[in-house]
């Protein structure tokens, strides 16, 4: 359970020894907590008074202060407020009696992270401590990544440390030096145009134009003139000649987004252009030679489109020379802190407002959301969060629909439980669902939950979960999306 100096890094973030300060005038409580924390590998010190606690805080760096609500000569609320003002990196866990819940709530308003009621079980205090440390590791990782973003995780304005995406980066680099036609596939919002731009701007055509056209956004009646251009008088209203997108992209790259929406007659004409490397404007018999590269993108299964008769088979094979697939954000959820860090670093409003952190309350739903809109949706959510944020920290996140995958909507009767029992039950439910998704496998479950495997093993033991019973289960037990 401990978090000592032997663990060098978590998610590439250096981990410092966990030092805990116990502030309680009851010598029995102090001895119990000192023994408990020491047994689990924590560095621990104790203070009987507020003055003694302040002296220790002045003289050493602490990670957590476990503070009794009632301390002679002062109180835990006042001490909590002073700790948050003078040592903002020290998290406070409040200890209180059942009759003093109001005081504990006030302490949390002053910055305490959690509170434990007397009499408490050892597991209660250890679980609260573990939650603090996990939250700190995640927030520290965002801060670390914000400062340490490097070329290792960036390519062509894209950011990832997911192995699949890093392989995509390598593929893009390879494709950039060639002239082959590429089809980029992936759900809406995964960054297909960013990939197309990276292929263009990392290749020998980077001095030429990158010309994008969303084929679904242009009405069928206008698509031909948009792509091929026209001569003056070619049709009613053609008052002057116009260069089409294809001709305009000569010397560079033409990006056909949502290529599956191109009508069949237009596919035949585009196929001729790709084969002859020449184009004729509407109303003209003059062939214009082209030096052009085609990159297409789709969020549909093009083979199904061919089978359904909405895409010509010869056109499909002509554009689908090298496919590049982008995974959805839900399959690389560990990239969320990296993307958030990069957003806060580069967003103009965030810089103007001095926003450089995300609270645990805000980060948790970001890590739990299914992101049907992928990276685009995440950026939109962050835009709203920055707009609403006060101070240097984002504390509230407004997700579309207000739902997340991490915690299923609990039954109304669950709210009758004490808070810590409700949270424990919810955590167990989350772990069971994620373990089900990965058939009891520890490594992918830990990556999904963005915790290290040792922490996951501790939680499994704490909740009495048996992962081996989940191995081999079928899709029916997987997490609903």
C-alpha cells in the first residue's frame, strides 16, 4: 500500500517519498496511525498541537496531513485553511467524530481532500490515503506532461503516446516520402485531416498547396464544378472562368474528406483524373496536365460501400492503395492527460487566464467518458471548461449528456449509504466492469484505469475481487459503450 522511494516513476513522472504528518492531541490515536502508516511503508511524523504541526511543516516536505477536527488551542478547520494557503501541495484528510460532520464539511470547503469519522477502521484511513495519492499522481502527470511534451509524443500537430498511434506516426513518416495514394479511416473527430496534413507537410510536396474539400458538405449539383472548375459560359451563371480544386492542388496534395459521399458518376470522372493525371474544366475540351497527390479520408467501411453499390469497385481500389487507420480516443484513453496538457499549453484563452491545472473532480470524468466525438469532442469540452474556469485550475467539466462510462448510474437506494461506503461500492463496481472488459487481465485493466499494476492489485484485494474468475468470459460481460 505504501508509496516509498523505491518506486522511481509513475507514467514517466518522478515520484517522491510519501511523508505523512499526523496532527492529533490524543496520544493513542497518534500511536495507532503512526504504526498503521509505518507498517505500510510510509514515512510518518506526528504532532500533538497546531504550533508543533506548523513547525514540522516549516521544516520538512509532507505529502498528506491527517488532522483531527478538534485540537486544543485551535481547530482542524483553521489549520486546514493555513496549510492550503502556505503549503498548497499538502493534501489534508480530516478526522472527526460522528457529531461533528458540519465541521468536516467546512474543512473540505477550506481545502481538505476527505474526512474520516471516528471510530474508523484501518482500511478506511488507508483507502482515503490511497485515493489522495492516486489523484496526486494523475494531476502530477498532467503537470509533468505539460512541461515535458517532447518530439517523442508529437508529430504533425498530433499528440499521443499510445503504441498504435506511434505506429501511425511512423507510417506517416514513411508515406510522406512517397507518392502513393492514401486512405485515412477512423471515426469522426479522430484527426484524419491532421494525418493528411502531416503526410503533405512532411513530404517533398510541402512547398505546394494542401487543398481540402469535404465532399459531403458540397451539394451533388455543385461538386463537379468545385472539383473540376469551369470556363466562362459553361452554364447559366458562369460569368467568368474558375479553377477547380483538382487543378488548384497541382504541385501539392488534394484531400478528399468523406470520400464515400461522392456520387457514382463523379467517382468515374475522378477515376479518369487519377489514371490520366489530367483534368478538363466544365465547358472546355482542353486537357490540363496535373502533378497531384490524392489523400482521401472516410469514417465509413468502404468495402461495405462497394458491396452496397454506393462506391465503384475500380474507384475503391484506385484510392485505397495504402490505408491508415486511426483508433478512437476511447481505445487510447491514457492519451487524455497528454491532450489536456497540450491544450492548456497552447490555448490562447487558457494562457490569458493563467489556467494550467485540472482538478481531480474535473479530470475523473474526462478519463471515464467514452468520447463518441473523439479528440474533437475533448477539445470542445476543454474550450467550454476554460471559458467557465476561475483561477488557475479547471474544477468543473460539462460533458455532453452528463454521462460517463466509469460509473454506472446508481440505484436511488444507494444514496442511503454513508459516503465512504457508497464510494467504495462504486469503485468496486467500476473495477468489476473494467476487469470484465479485459477478461480479468491485469495489465490492460491497469492501463484503462490509468493506475499502476501494484495499485490495481491492492484494490482487487481490498474489494475481494477474483480476476481469475473473469478470464475467458465473452463479450456479454464487456463494458457497455
